[in-house]
C-alpha cells in the first residue's frame, strides 16, 4: 500500500506526513525488488484467485490510495518501465478538482501565510495559536498543527481553512490530485486499474450508514461513468470499517475490499477486509528495511 511518490524528500513547510510517501528512487528500488521476489499481479487477479480457491502463494499486488497527481506524474513512469500492474483507489469527488485533503490545505496555507506571522490573529486563529506553540522548526510546527486539528470538529477545521483562503496572501492550493484525463491515460495503458475509496474520503465508521452507503455506491458509479468499465474493488478510507460497512460493500456489488491493517493474505481471510502492508519512505528506504517491513510487518 502506497500513497504518494515524490521526486525528492520534502523539506520544511513542503512537509508531507512521513506515512504518506516514498521517493521515486525508493519506489523504483521497490519495483525492482518486488519483480525479483514475487509474481506481481493486479489486485483484481488476487481477488479472482481467492474467489475461485486458487493459490495466491508468491503473489503480490501494488496499490495506491487517494488518487494523488504524483501517481500519474511519478509512479506511472516507474510502473511502465518495470511493466508492473497496480490498482489506484480514487476518492472520486476530488478527481478533477483543485480540492485536496485538509492536512495538505493547512500545509499550503501556513506556507503562504508564514508561521506565527501577523494577519493570523483573533477568531479561529486564536484557537490554533493557543494549541500549537511556536517553534523554529517548520516541519515540527506543521506536524503539531495537523495533530491538533485532528481533534477539531470538521466545522472548526473548515472555518480555519476558509479564513486562510479569504486572506489575499493565501490563494488556492495547486492541484494535488489527478484529473480524469490522467486517470484515463493510466487506465488505457492496461497496467493500472482503479477502485473506489469513497467520493469524499469519508471515515465511514464516523457517519450514519445511509451516508456511508451513498459514498460507497456513488464513488463506484462515478468512476465507472468515466472509465466505462466495471469498478469492483474498494478501499476503506483510513482503513476504518466494521461488520455493517463490510456488508454494505458486499451488497453493493464489489468483489473485494482492502483495509490498512498490516498483514499477508491467505485463502481464509475475509475478502471484504483484506490486509495490506503500508510502504513509506521512513520505514523502507533501504533494501534491508524493505524486506524487514514485508516479512515482519514492523520497523
Ligand atoms: Zn485515503
């Protein structure tokens, strides 16, 4: 399980959460190692084998969550040069828009406005400065800010982002997620297929089941309308699921779903909550750490 693939290590306020990325160099190394050690197949092929009782021994599948633009601009080239299949799970409502997830918006606005600078006083900014102490290290500040905002209500987060947005110093962030042309280009290569990751990247166990169902079904319909092929795979945002959500995904016609729970897959695993192994720069930037991560699912 990957998220973003970046051309170089982010620094300072270019901060990207450590669990969210690998560099292109690391991803290329992983691609070569996976190719050497595994039969790399599509995730749909894994599900097909599991559904028909065939062995998945020695197989692996590469997945990306969310639909980041860098999947197209940086990961796709590596997949093409190594001829490796992958599945990208799209938060379909963000595709083709300039919207991005709130941690990235926060990072952008703080970079634009400067940290602890004038113009960030009163109102909702007061709450931010009360909860996040000033620090010289911009990456540490941003990490603390993201941690603090996780405990804010969505309404408070929206209010802060809207305040940033309204200030002349802070225009709209650049597009960080793919558009439908880019999705279509990857799809037409035959190497990349697409699954659903809800429409609005909703943490499904935090909303009423009706809303969860709408997110699960609408996202699939939207991707199918753009690609003209059935969308059969689902990934739970943030990995949050429960028995009721699993039933909705099953009843909606998907053939399988994946979580963020770490682990290997086997024939006795529930096909609507398969584990994955998260791979990101801070835990697997060398060959030894990559193997340790795959084998032990820790470090
Ligand atoms: Zn996600």
